[in-house]
C-alpha cells in the first residue's frame, strides 16, 4: 500500500483524533487491557494538543486521499521525542507505519538520539521499533489514579505554581539534568496546564508538570533531586486536581516513589518500556514522563 506523507493541518484534527482513539484502544482491548480513552473526544483533544504545541513535526499518511496514519516528532535540543505513532486499524499491516517512520527519521536526521515510550503488551510495535534500531533502556510504570478513589487534599508548603517569569530558572534546572532542551515544552505547559515547582531554601529541587485533557490529567514530566520532593509534588498536584482522573509514567526502579504513589491511590496500569535510538540514556534523577508532548 503506497502512502503519501504530508504535514498535518488544522483541518485534519477530527480524523487524527479518531485514529488515535481507535488505534490505541483497539490494541489495548486486543491484549485484555482497559481502554484508556473512554470517549472519542479524548482522541480529538489529544490531536488538538499535538497541533497547538507548535514545535512538533506532525506527519500524516494518506492512502487514496484518506488519512490512514499520524506520527509525531518533538525535537528538544539533541534529543527528539517520538510519538504518538498510530495507523487506523483497517490500514494496519500494509506498510503504512513503516513509510511514516521512514519520513519521520528523515526529519530527525540532525538529532543525536530519539526516544519513545511504549506499552509492554504491544508486540507489534516492539518489532516495529526494533527494525528502526530503537533499543529498550528503561522499565517504566504506567499508573492511573481514578477519580472515584478517595484522594488526599493537603497541599505542600514547599510547592508553588510556576509562572512565565520562572521559565528561565526552571529550564536552567531541567536542561543539565534531563540532557535535553524542553524550553518550548515548559512554555506550552505553563500556558495550557500547571507546572508545580518544589523549592528548598529558595533553590529549585524539582518540578512536576500537569496537563488537563478531556478525560485525564497528565502528570509528567517530573524531575526531582529525591523521593521526598517527588512525593510532595504528586500530593500537591492531586490536591489541586481533586476528583479528576490522573495518569503518570515513572521509572520502575524508583521503588520508594512507586510505593508512595500507590499509597496516594494510584493503580498500576501496565509496564512500559523506554526505547532509545542513539547514545542518550536516562540519568540518575527521579523522572516521570507525560504522554504528551513528552511524546513519549
Ligand atoms: C505500530 C503501528 C503504528 C504499525 O503500523 P502498521 O502500518 O500496522 O505497520 P506496518 O504494516 O508498516 O509494519 C508492521 C510490521 O510489524 C510486523 N508485526 C505485526 N505484528 C507483529 C507481532 N505481533 N510480532 C512481530 N511482528 C509483528 C509486521 O509483520 C510488519 O513487519 P514486516 O514489514 O517485516 O512484515 C500500528 O500497528 C498501530 O497504529 N498500532 C496502534 C498504536 C500503537 O501501538 N502505536 C505504537 C506505540 S506509540
């Protein structure tokens, strides 16, 4: 099946939303996992967010003038985030995904490394990314906090909300630790969500991003010096968004933080794998990743 690859426009948002909703939900159902998006509007709100982020490269695959797939590259300095990558279930298995990825890798030629996160129950995409030289480098846990769970509502005194004036300071904290340039992401998060900053004796010791979507509040990226700061940031965010459904993805090796999140009411949805193409590797800081635009 030959696909024409082009850039996404605003007019594609509805159809791209359908593809995101259908492709991710169908793979979850196939392996017996709960559907993360309950209503089609969640797919459309995701497509809208991808487009409004601004610094993303969004590629559309068309077959006979019908949109069959979408993929996204988010360049951040030398490190690019890949995802979502999705093909309409009725077009899958005919080479559309491969053609989209080749076009995306061409756009990523100047980036040293690329990373993406994918759910461990998804063998088709594992194979798919292996063939493009992505390697698993880290186990992650995908966690969900349901809105019906009794949630703690105490705010943390060391946490404040970032404003546009704090952008340089938070970016200055993030860049050497994450080894990526997320300035454009941080500006987007401040505009459309909230960035919680943990300070100890007026020094930044961590931050957590929250982005409300149609159904779920995305918590991440997170980057902190330690578990205590991370726990405070999550607790604060949950108190701010009380009775909203929340999702996050944290490094599975941070067992103290995993236990803290379970205590706060989060349930494990599945194991995820962080896959990298190129030399970049995660550091020793505590990190969480969002679904978007962390891409990843
Ligand atoms: C992953 C995805 C984008 C691939 O798109 P696609 O158009 O179906 O992919 P293609 O047809 O181009 O190629 C798929 C390859 O995977 C192989 N494959 C499919 N299922 C497989 C499995 N269970 N094990 C091993 N290989 C598998 C196919 O044989 C094909 O390889 P080949 O070209 O060597 O024969 C698509 O399946 C999708 O949208 N899935 C749902 C969303 C998703 O999981 N996205 C990825 C995570 S961000």
